[in-house]
C-alpha cells in the first residue's frame, strides 16, 4: 500500500499556503509513490510537521526552522522510496 503524507500546520501562524505548496511539490515529485497528501490544521500553536502514518519526517521545532523544498523532498524520498532519483534536486555526491 502506498504511503500517505500528512502535513500538520498551525493555521494561526498563517502556514496554510506553505503547507499547500509543499503538498503540491510532493504530489508532483512522487506521483507514483504516494497515496496522497493530507493537510491537517494543528491545535498546537507553532506546529509544522510532515509525517507518514508511522514516522515524523520533518518537524519545524526539531529542525529549528523551515527547510528548503529540496531538503524536504530528500527527506520524504529517504523515507518512502530511497531508491528514487530526484534529478537536479538530489544531494550532491
């Protein structure tokens, strides 16, 4: 079964557009690998997390801020399909 990505964002912080942008990027990059992306308004102030149903992939507080979309794609790839190449967005060897 394909994984679902969950983006939990703080609506009071105005992060809906950021969450929607990241969802669009993930759905475009991982068309074949994802079941879908779900946006969830958080009840916890300041929260911005990206996770699967089993694992937190990115946490804004843990990372001490937001990461570039390139880094987020790499983190998602490493979690759901480590063999996938990301082209120009991939890590430098």
